C-alpha cells in the first residue's frame, strides 16, 4: 500500500498540519508526522481541502463525444480539484433508463480520474410528458438519487408533483431547471437595459422565479426535497430564503460564472457569453454572492457545458448555450468569495464539497480531513495568479468565458482514494 505525507498544509485554511495518506485512507493528521517510505509533498503555504464535488456537470457521453467524453470530462474535473461529479441526463440517448445510467456509471469507474454519479432524467426523453423509470434507475448499479431534466424545465405542475412524490420513497431529490418556457420563447439574453439597447430577445427574471415559487410550494405540499439548479436572480434568492424560513426542504446552487460575470459582456456579441440561464445584472451578482455567503444558496455547481468550436464560433442567435467550468471554478470562487472576505476556506469546503455530497448522497465524498476518512483531497496554491489559457485544458472543449483573464489560485494536487490524479498541476 502506497503512502503519501502532505507536509505543512493549511487544512481548510487553518494552521499548518501534516496529513498522512496510507492506501485509500487518511492515516493521521497532526504536526511533525513521519512515515518511512512515504512520498513527501511539500504543501507549505498551500490550502488542503476535501475533494470537490460538482452536482451539475455535463459529460455529453453518450451521443456528443465531439464535445466531451466521460474520460476527458473527468480529467478536467481532476484538474480542477474534483473527486466526484454528477453527470446530467441530457445525453443522446437521454439517461432516462437503468441501462443508460449504468453505462455512464461504468465509464466513470473505468477511467478513474474521479467518481461519476449519473443523474437520471425526470421524464422520458426530457419531453415533460411521462415520468421516466425513476425507481429502476435508483435500484440500478448506478444507484441514482438525483433526477433532473436540466436543459429543460419540468413545467407541468402535475408531472413535477408526481416526481417529487416518487423520489420521496427512497430519499431522492428532483433538481429543477427553473425556466418557464412560454416566458422565454425566443429569448437570447437577460431581459433588461442591455437587451433593449441591443435589440435581443429578453429572458425575464420572473421566468425563473415563478417556477421556483411553484416548486418550493409543491415540495412543501408533498414533503419532498427539491433542488434549484443554477439560481441566477436576486428575486430567486428571496424566494429560496423565504422557503427555508418555512422549513421547506429546498436547496439551491449558483454557478461560478453567475458569481462573476454580468450581461454587460453581451455587448461584445461574443457567443462565449451565451448561457442558460443568461448572465444577469450587477445587482443580481451581488445578491448571489451574499446569498452564498449566508447559506441561502447551499452550493457552487459548475454547470460545465462543453461545446465544440463550431457551435460557438458563429453568430449569436445560432450559438449553443453554455460554458466549460470544471477547471476554473475554484479560482472564480476564490476571486469572488474568498479574496473579497465573504467566505473563508472552510466555507468554500462546505459549499464545494460537504454540502453537494450531502445533497447528492455521494458516499465517501465531502468528508472531514481527519484520520480514518477516505483520502479524497485537493491541494491549492492560493497565492498563484495567472491568465486562463484554454489551450491547456483537459476538457475536449474550449468555450470558456475567462480566456486571457487573470484569476487567482491553482490546484496543484488531487487525490482520489489516496491515488494521485493530479501532481504539480499535471494529470497522472
């Protein structure tokens, strides 16, 4: 069994400690640790976190391997400090049966850069008309606990109610893409001053907020859990805050790009900024940061959405929506939340590891950095600053909104059950 001694790391941003990994497990945490034959990693001045968990990743396989595969996506995840990702169901074919989710699950096991937990579709073919095989997917080898039609909204209230009732039987959760379709027909960007000036179809905040309001009430009515994907408006924050004050079992996520970027960037007409939900206003960004800091928003999730070059290198109206995010997420969170004083590193660990693992019930992930726990860890050089160069990405796609932008922090090492998947910033 291999041993690794991580020497002098600031565990969750605290005082320097040594962490000894023996095989797949953390053997000891303390000062002055030694271990004969152990590989020593000098972690002085670096922050050690539990391996990150992403509750919202698009791996595209099966069906869109030109954008991403399970292999390239999990390599990107390891590069970003992730040890587990939840793979969304909008593949081709859709992950709406036990067979498809098991295929994705086994591909993740085979490649080994991080654990892959498939998310099952709520409805057959993501069409919103008939419930998918929720029970069969849960009982499959993949053990699905999270269900979502992400990319589309479950806009039928009866279907949403039935899904919430069904998953309650085995402690599952429905993750809703909150977008009222009739209010967003032809929408190209956030509805507001910029859309009016540019003459682009507007995507009103109420299209998101009305679905969230309905779904938290449905969750309360049936006593089930609902999770809000990529929350993006100040109004949505207030609805979730109200729901939590009533004791409703709602959780919510925010993406890194909604913490940093605004709709002013759309003035460039660069399709790299076209995303679903759209970039919002500076007021929304401030509200999202405050809500993440105070716990109203539970987690950061990347919504890593890779697209091939030709789907983004075109006119705005024809471009696909989405951005890659796994390899830059932690840097964006450091810039928007840590360097601004809104969160400490323990708070980052809560929102990017502990909480997403709890919501998705990812066994062995989101665990304390202490003796006896699985050695799923990531080491971060928080003093580093550098410009984003997508040419060096492990992802198959390059549609990042941060190209050429200077961001802080760099993941140097990632360990999955004691095995290094990233060493000195390079994949093993």
